[in-house]
C-alpha cells in the first residue's frame, strides 16, 4: 500500500487475481506445511540447524509470507512479497536464521502452490516469490551467510 501523503492511490486489490488470493488464504496452513517440507528436502541441514522449535517457528512464519503472496496476486503487484522480505530480514537475523533458509522457503512455496493456482496465476506467484528470494540472497551476502566460518580460524582470531 502506498503512503497516503505521497498522493498515490491505494493498491487496487481487484486488479489482479482476487480469486487466487482467496484460495491461497483458505489453504494457507496446508500450503505452508508443504512449503516447509519442500524447503527441508532442498536443504536437509535446515532441520538440523533449527531443531523442532525452530521448524515450528518457520512454519508459523509461512502464514504472513502467504498473506503477502495473496496480496501480490490480488493486486498484481510482484514487489509486494519482495517488500515484505526486505522488512523481515532484521528479525530473522536476530533469531539467527540464515537468509538461504528463507530463500529455500520461498522456493518451497513456489513449488507448493500449483495445486491451487492456475498456470497464469502460478507464473505470477513464482515471479513474486523469485523477487523475494532475490532480496533474501542479497541480504545473505551482507552478513556472510554465503560461507560457513572456519572453526579453527575463529578460534585463532579470538586470541585464545
């Protein structure tokens, strides 16, 4: 939604595919669970790194991501999910969640939605989710998520 003082009209939630947004919202629990399963299939170390509690938190966090995807489909705004991705980087950093895991979650969501979306709607959803994954990958490089730290070097740099 654009800021009212900028003079832009509010986002038209009927400009895109509002029926697809309703279907996504109705099936958000099932889609979120399947997206997390796919993300763990893509990178099995997600389950090891986060444990059961962390996976439950990631499953809970799929709901707002699906809501933003529904907004993106309803308003035909591919940047709605990417804007959300940019907003949530800091809280995920504080929780210690690598940005690669969130990019995998976006990919899992893209693979989980064809069951309820038409091919045209699916193409729009994949485009929006790819934009979000691109934001997560960009933030990954800022904090060094792209490479794992060498434990020996970390030990030596501490001065021990």
